[in-house]
């Protein structure tokens, strides 16, 4: 599946720009030698925004796979694919 819906693309781009801005903010905080507690709070916000973006993408993927008759993906295969992809995300971030 590819992200082709202009509204979904726009939403994902908006979310990713927010994450990008937050990461730049964390980099500035480190350069400015800000308190570790403040930096950790910002990193938590980055993680939350990134997770929300992932959820939005999964929601779009699920909607397309489960409602588009051309996709013809068995539900079990769809669930396995989503869980595998999320597992990869967790392996790289956790």
C-alpha cells in the first residue's frame, strides 16, 4: 500500500514537520546545555508525536486494506503485516 490520499498525506506531513521542529529544539537545548530534565521532557514529546504519526498511518493503512475490494488482503495477513511493521519500529526505538 502507498499513501495516495491527499488528506492523509497532508496530515502526515504536518505531523512530521512538528516532530522535525521538536527534534531541532532538542538539539538546540543540548547545544545550550539545558537541564537534562527539560531535554528528557522534550524527547518524550518527540516520542509521543512520532507515535501519533505512526498510529495515523496505520489507521489509513487499515482503512484502505479493509475497505478497498482491490486490495483483497486477508484480515489475518493484514494484522500480521501491521504487527510486524510495528515490531520493527519497536526494535529500532526500544
